[in-house]
């Protein structure tokens, strides 16, 4: 079974394909080399034989048959390995000299084979290339050589090519198997991690080898995806728990209102008052669910399609003008320091909601006579929108938790609200790639939203209308 999995892996199939292509390439190169080598050696052999025949014909023309035979004997006396063989025939077929087999008397080349006609030992002159040259007086000169060594060289090339091909294929298969085993082990590691996560171990992650190869990069991406899924699952779990905990009170209050109305209402006016109270409670619950759905929509990133270039400075100024009377009515002061010319790519409706939530939160939870300061400046990391007050502030240990859904400080339990305002702020900030900084205002609390994508433009450069307006 393990072998079958090995043979089915993509790496083994790819290696097998490369081995096949390499083998075909080696075979093609060996064939070309074989034929070229044989052709070159054959051409050299023919040139050598033909040159010898031409020189002997010259000697015959200068000195006749005795000179020809003398030249042949002299060459044979100095013959070494690889020397040529010579034979002279009369036109009637009588052999005057030599032991080459008889071949038809036609000028040119002739291939022949077989044992020699003479005292040569067996095995000699078995594969012959003979050049036939007519002389005067009906004589024929034949010069030949055993070309078996050329064919032997060809066989050597063939054998070397076959062994080289077998070696290449063997090494390729072994290398492919080793590569596939390593690949299979890493795939099994990913599979085991996935199965563990399916079984409920959401903390399991794919191990990395540190090789920074494709599989490591894939594993890193998958681990990031699993981290994101884990955080979403954890968020859903928290939301479920928070909904079960925080909606119990308004639902219990609604039931109490209806129970009181059923038990004590006697007149139409009393029934109408009970109905009005129940509707208010239901509206509060619906607002809570609407806020939850809005946060989920924002966190899903679907609102990015609505991003437009907007005047962030103008948006902040308009909100300050709108909320200054509200703060005065509550016995508090609202001041602002807004830098002009700051623009941002974003969703104007959501950014307005975020700023409104922060300003309303400061007004609602600060003491009477508190001073609330709204700021917008071009900081070193981008545009910084801030809301600060001189109220009681938030303990350092609880500042990170105020952006959780339904989280409320103990002293704020009696204040109207669902505990989702700052959660909505965090979702909108994250959608706009903004960073939230919560710090002590000495006294009071200061929340800063840093928009790293914002930039400053002069009035001449920015023909923008105020998005909030």
C-alpha cells in the first residue's frame, strides 16, 4: 500500500517524466554520435584505401607490373597492425598476387565478408571494404582492409549508451523515490494536522522544516489561515457566550413587563402602557442584534468595495459642530483641534459611525463638568484621530478588553447601552487598517485611531466635499 501511494505521488510522476525525457535524449544523442562516428571512420578508411590504390597505380604506370608487385611487397614487409591488403588479378580472373576474396571486376567500392583465400589465420579479413581499380593490359588492382574494428567501435558505443541509459534511469528512479518519500512524509504531516483539527484540536499547526521551500511556504500560509479560523471560532464562541449572558437580562425584563401586564393591567390604558414598555424592550434587543450583524458584516470585509476618497478633516469638523451642543446640554465642554487637508480612502458612513461612537462614549461616561477634547493631526505614522476626557478613566488591566463584544465596566452597568459601541469602533478601524491606542490622559482616558493610509493635501490639491455632510 505504501508503494502504491509512492507511485501515485506527483513528485514521483514528475521524476518519472523527467527520467523518460532524459532517457530519450540520451538515446537520441547516442544514435547521432554512433552514426557520425561510423561515418567519419568509414570516410577516413575509404580515403586511406583510395590513396594507396592511386599511388600503386602510379608506380605501375612508371614501371609496369614488376614495379607494382615490388611496391606491394615492400608495403607488406613493413606492414604493421592495421595495414592494408593488396591483390592483383588478370582480366580472366587469374590471381597474380594477394589473398583478397574474388569480387566482380567493376571499378569502385565493394563490401564483402568471409574467410581469406590463403594462409591467413581464421578470423582475419572477415569484414572487408575493397576498392577495385582497373589497370592497363586487363589487370585489376584491389586494395582492401578489414573494417571490423569500425563495427566493433559502433558496438562499444551502443553498449556504453545502453549502460549509461540504464544507470541514468536507475539513479532517476532511486532519486524520484527518495524525493517522493520526503514529499509524502510532509504531506502526511499536513494530513495528520488536518485530521487532528477535524477531531477538535484547534491548536494544532503544521510543523515547519525551516527549509523555506514551497511546502514550508504553503504550510506557513495554511497555519496563518488556521490562526485566522481559530480566532474567528473563538470570537463566535465569545459572541455566543456574551449573547447568552447579556441578552438574558433584557429578555427577563421583557418577560417581567409582560407578566406584570397580564397580572395587574385592568384598563385599556394600563394594557397600552404595558405594550409600550414591551416594545421598548424589544427595540433594545433588536438594536443589539442589528449591531452584532453590522460588526460581522464589517469584519467580513464586504464594505471595502464602498471605499472612496474622502475629506477626513472635514468629517471630524462636522462632527465636532454637531456634538458641541449635546455636550453643553449634558453639562460638559467639547473642544477640538483639527488639522486641515487630511484625506483618506475609506467608507464615509462607517468612519462617521466610529467617530460618533467614540464621542458619544466620552460624553456618556464622563462626569459632570468634564472637558472632552477632539483631535486630528498628521502624526509620524499617519493621521491620528483622538478623543480625550478628564474623567475617571479605565484601569490599565481592562483597557484591552473594552473592545470585546458586550464588555462593560462594572460602574457602567447602570448606564444605557449594549456594550457593542467600542466593538464596532474596533471592527471599523481594522477594516481601514487603522491602529487603536488606549492610554491614560492624566486624568481620564485618551483613545487614538492612527490611519496609516491617510495623507495631507493642500486646499488647492483637494477638490473634495466633506463626506460626512
